[in-house]
C-alpha cells in the first residue's frame, strides 16, 4: 500500500471551469498535493500514457479526447491514497457513481468523466513519473 496516487483533471472538467471545485473536494478528503501542473498533452503523449489500453476499442477516442484541451496533472498524498482516491472519484460511468463523488458531480459521460485516478500503487508511480521529475515533487 502506497501513500501516493496520481490524478488528472480531464479536458472536459477544465473546459467546464471545475478545476477549483475538484481540487477543493480533493483537499477536503484529506489529500495533500505534492506535485501539480497545468498543461496540454499531444496526441502522441496521450497514446504513450494510455498505451496499456492500445488494444481496447475506446483507445483512439480516449487519446483524441485527452489531447483536445488542457489538463491538470497532480500527485496526491494520503494514507491508502489509491483506494481512497478511487472512492472519491466514483464509478467511471457518472450515472452509476455514488452521490458526493467527483464524477457524480462533474462528469458528463463515461468518456468525459472529469478525472483520471490511478488504479494501483504500481500505476500511480508509473503515471506520476510520466508527468513529474523528482524536482517537481514536494
């Protein structure tokens, strides 16, 4: 069990002006932001980040969407970070997400679901390393 996880506020939530609201929910849930940046990734960078899903039918649509506008990438710290953050963000399908979760409040659809959250400690480390050097973490 790790005390760090990785998240991205996706282009749909950024475009809708929900960065502050989502960060407030993250802070209120007891997470500490140890690294954060606002950027737009290229299609090639999105393909590299999501290459684990390359054989899945949604891969092209996902990488196109993730490179369509700015995102906020962040590393979060808290005991049991991965599991607690997955609970905070809610189900991928916002219609199935529990009340009070980020996706229930801010996601528009399965494809435009407001936030990414690492699904394991290993992936949290890999994903955090994709976006941040050691010098960018506090």
